[in-house]
C-alpha cells in the first residue's frame, strides 16, 4: 500500500490496467492479465424456480403483453407490485424461466435493495455487474452512469435475454437498467411503479392468494393428507396467514416438521400469538409476524440464537463461515443453518450461500432487539465485521504475498476466517463475490462504532481494486475510510486512505482530485516528520501533474523523488522515480539522456530483485536505442523484456514491447513479421481496455500504412 513511513508499503504510479504485480512500489502504465477471458459470456443468473400456486391469470396476461411487445418490435417490460411475501419474485421467476429457450442470450438478475439495511443499490453499480456478466472487462467499463447505460443498451440491442430487477425502490432506479432490443424485463417492487408506464411497462399488482389457492399451497408444503382430512382448519389457518404465500409456507413448514400434529393445533397457537404480538408488525401485517414467531419459538436454542444474530448481518446474503463467526465453538453452524432452512426461515442463494426473505430478516432483527442485550448485539456485529476484515486480509496476503499491510485491529475473542482459496485468482474471486457485503460493512462500520474496521477493510480491498477496477467502490470505500481515519485522529491511516484513494481517483479519470489527495498526504507526512513518506508522494504528485498536462512540474518532482528516496532508505522507489523521469525524457525526443536515465533505473531495479520493473526499464531502453536507429541493441532489449513479461501475462507492457519490435521489423524490411507484431499488440491493447490509447492509435496507424503500401504494390 502507499506508505505511511512506519512499514513496508505499496507505492503506485501511472495508469494501472487489470491485475498487477505487488512489489512495494509500482509506477507507470501497468497491466497484469488475470487470465479471465474477455470473450463474450452467456450469463444465467436467475435464482432457482419454486412452484407457483394459482397465478395462471397473471402468467397469461404477462405472455399476452410480451407477444404484443414483440409484434411491435420493442422490449417487454412488466412491473409486479404487492405486499412483501405475496409472491412477486416467484411469479417473475416462473415467467422468465419459461422463456429460456426463446431467449438464449442469457439471464441477468439483480436485487435492487429497496428493503436493504444498506439502502437501495445505485444503478451504476448494477450496470457494472451486468456489463461484466456480458463479457466487458472491468477496465473497459466507463465511470459515468450515462456512459454505462449507453454501453449496456448497445450490448443488449442485438441480444435475446431476460432481466429480473428485484425489489426496486423507484422507476428512476430501474430506468437505466432496461435493456435495448426485443428483450424481456421483469421488475418487482412493494410499490406500484407507475413511472414505468412511460417506458411501456405493464403493471401487474399481486393480491394475496384466494383461500382455495392458499389451501393448495399449504397442501403442497405439507405433502400429506392433513389438508384433505382437516379442510376447515386448513382454510382457517391460511386466512390467519392473510393469504400471503410466505406466511403459508412458514406455517406449513412448522407443521411439516411434526407430522402427528393437527392443523387445528397450529390454528389455536397462531390465533393466540396474533393477540399476544400486537406490538410486532412487519410491513403492517401482524399475522405474518405471528407465523414467523411460532417458527422461531420452535427452533433449538442454538438455531434461534443464530437466527436473531444473522438479522444483524450487514449485507444481503452470506455463507456458512458468517454463521460460524457468530456461534461458539461448541455450536454446529451447519446444523443450525439446516434447521433455519427446514423452517423456511432461510432460502438458498447461488454458490452454497444463504439469504433471508426481507420480511424474515426484519423479524430476525426484531428478535435480536428483544432477546439480545445491546452489548451482545454490538459484540455480534463486531464478530461479523472482524470476520470480513480478517478474510479480506487473508485474500490480500494471497494475492500480494510480498505486501505487508498496516496492523489489523480486531475485537475480543477468536476471529473466523473464510476459505478464500489458495490461489491469487481464487482469492480475487472471493473478494469480488463478497464485495457487496464488504462495502456494506465499510458503509455501516462507523455508525456501528467500529471506525478502525472501516478504514482497515478499505485498505484490505486494495488488491481487488487495483486488479479488477471497481472504481466506484474503490473511491467510495476510501472516502468512508478517510472519514473514519479522521474521526480517529489517526494520521497514518489518513495518509493511507489519501494515497490509496488518490490512486483510485487517478485511475477513474480525476487527476485533479487525485493531486489534491496526494498533496494533503504529503503535508501530513511533513507534519509528522516522516521524510520517507513525503518522498514517496512525489511520484504520485508527478504522475497526477503529468496527467494534467504539466510535464515540467512532473519532471521536477520525479527528479526530487529519484534523489530523496534512496537517501531515506528506499532505493527501489528511487529507481522507479528515475524510470518515470526517463519515460518523460524520451517523450521529449532526448533519446540519449533517456537511455542514461533508464539504464540507471535498470541497474537499481535489478539490484533490488524487481524482475517486472527491470523488464519495463528494458523496454524503455529498447525504445531509446530504436530512436537512435541502433536496431540490434534495441532488438536484444525488447525481446528479452517481452519474454519476461509473457511469463507474467503483463498484457499492457507486452503490447508496448511488441509495438516497438514491430517498428524494428518494419525498419529491417520484415513486413510480414511487423504486421503480425502490430496486430498482436492491438489485441493486447484491446484486452486491457486501451484500444483507444495513444499507443494503440499509433500502432493502428503503422499497421494501416503497411497494409496500404502492400495494396498499392
């Protein structure tokens, strides 16, 4: 990480594309290929289908609407509204799953989080997920919402896919997420989203089930003869459940667990709970609360405690390790989770994960408030936060084995660490999969009383942000972390958040903001008397100034950094500053001076064992010799660098080396080889989202000139 002067650090400069080598100090335009293909993928994201009872009228109407939209050559949009637990998502899934063969382009699904404790999801975040699912490399996803929406519409214009937008808050939240072309979108919300009618939306408002349909659902849940044998009691029970499918299934699950119990017993108990729990209202419906309370009371003590503590979880879903973090070593998390699933209090999420229906989560949270002391609730939330912090830190260590972070501060007791995998790719995948939960912890940690968790978790996400370019989350996490560091009066943490967050700002196209953050960090380092920390900010400020079109000022800072860093004990960072300086010098046409500077950097970096940046220095040397027309020496350096970088899958630097080798081949009259190298370089630029960079445009121009010359011949 960017240094604080107290320990090993991570110094970055330049534009970083995709994964990167972690080696203390990084600068320049960098890309490390993660191995993830940028080829088109077909997403199948819809959750599994559950049985729908008596929604044939709605399904027929939805199909009629779709056929009409198809006949008019437009997308079909349906907005399903109704009380929580009435079956909106189930109906949407039933409809969309039946369309799979007709829409082979895939299925996209997002929970828009209207009922989430973390607040509704921002459309830009959802668009970024959709674009990645459609095969767009993270580094090619634009930052502005309007540009993301435009790219999304372009990609879906000729696709045949379906989209489920679950738990929407407003029509404005939904609108950027609507695909183009003849696709199908289903939106669910507790509110009637009348604003979507201007977008061609077909409103479907779901009422609770009629008694007959609710009884059928109860019978389906029980799978025995009790409904047939006790029809009046069955009808009374579903009426007490207000016809809500969720409540019927919960009550049915409770009965199914006791085959010898009559339905009338449940009716008496539910009626009693309805009177006793007048104070408990979930979404205005007391009967649902009564049904959930009965299931809760039937749980074992361990399962009941896990249920209410999981209601304090920060994010929308979780895996088994979160449950383990909340229970004592003597309790079996898997057994308790199974009990919650058996009681229909948890539902399966993708990838062996778990989630609450939002009504059930509210009930679980209410039970935590009733049955746990304030101190225990705080301790439970801290255990969850510590679990995510420790797990993210473990992933960070795997991805960047040479990276030593600042100290992590945990609460009392042992900390459960998730299985994040053993490879860098697996650890990055874990971080990406858990990112919604990790961001929820960061956003809520300060108000929960854990400001150290806030900035330390943002710090631990550095490898993910650096490699997979979640710029929105990158900037948001460090904004929260910076506020937490300032709340704590921790200047070292503040410097870390400023420099790391500044890199995110630089990568997202805001060099002015980045420069301000770097300059603030430099000021803090000076106030602390940390000369090394201050010297490290010189490279950052230089890169920001260069990006702002102020090269003379950038050169001055690079010269200072190259001089000061070795004096303060960081020879490697000094070598990288010299390499930055050589790059600017070569760009101004001073090839011999650039070769001298790059040679100094090459020697320093080789002495520090930095193989990756030694290869980068060799490329710059090769380009310098190429400018002097010393082709043999240029070829040796460029070929050696390319061989090293291929082993690291560093696509961006490989593209730069290939472009220079192609120019060398062209000068030697090796037209076919030059053309091949130019094309390979262009493919690599495209793979890292740099197909419109100055280097790529120059490569494209040289290739076109070659091909034009051949056609003229």
